[in-house]
C-alpha cells in the first residue's frame, strides 16, 4: 500500500484520502456521501479510503487523531484537511477549489 499511496497522492489529479475505522459511527455516515462525491468527481479526482486500524503508520504520519479525517492532496501537497462529517456539496467544493 505504501508505495501506491505515495504515487496516488503525488499525482496531478486531486486525491481525497478518507481516514476511517470500521467501528466509527460518523465514518459509516460519511461513506455514502463519499460514494456520491466519487461519482460526481469521476475522472477529475480520486477518493481513497484508509482504514486507520490496518494502516497505523500512515495515520500516524499524517497525525490522524480522530476519525473520520479527510485530507486532500495534489502533487503530494496537503491542500485541505478536516475531521468529522461534511455534506457532499462542501466536499465537492473543496475538491473543485484544488483543481
């Protein structure tokens, strides 16, 4: 995963990384919202889900203290980051602003 993660977040296309956990209630609320975002942004941006329990090193590297945490990358740079659940429009607006 590690090499693939670095390749993805360093791409020209914005990548929204969703750090989540299976036991997290708000993460479950965010999942269908992110599926809608992925459909709307198809070809323009990628959504990448990272399970913090299975990828603790990655979560630690980005100082993810709570889930869900979303981090928007482009060319390896963090453009935006937030914790908690946002609506689809707010997430799509952030991705569009990054392009």
